[in-house]
């Protein structure tokens, strides 16, 4: 029974964390202020992700978007692949 409750808790936490990271990336793309980092279980992983981003990302172009799809020739760049 404990594992089931823990799994539900982690699922809710994971969805909230993903939504927050997506909001942060979209804010970066739009040049806006990032949302506030909540205290609690999400604070540490979000802060670690922000530290990683600071060291590894120069700028964001898009989030969860298709850049190219060679099979369907959606982008000219794909023709060279």
C-alpha cells in the first residue's frame, strides 16, 4: 500500500516538475522572467537543473518542437542528411 501512495505522489510531483521546467524554458525563449521556484520537494531538482542550464545552455531556440523529419522532408536541412 505504501508503494502505491508513493507512486501517486511521485507522479504528481513529476508532472508538476515537468510543467515548471517547460514554463522556465518558454520564459527563456520569450525573454521573460522565469516562474518562482517552489519550496519543498521540487526546489532541489529545479535548482540543480537551473545550475546545469547555466553551465550548458547558451540560449534556447524552441522547446519540444520538431527540427526536422527526414522521412517527410519537412525542412530543407533534412535533405542533406
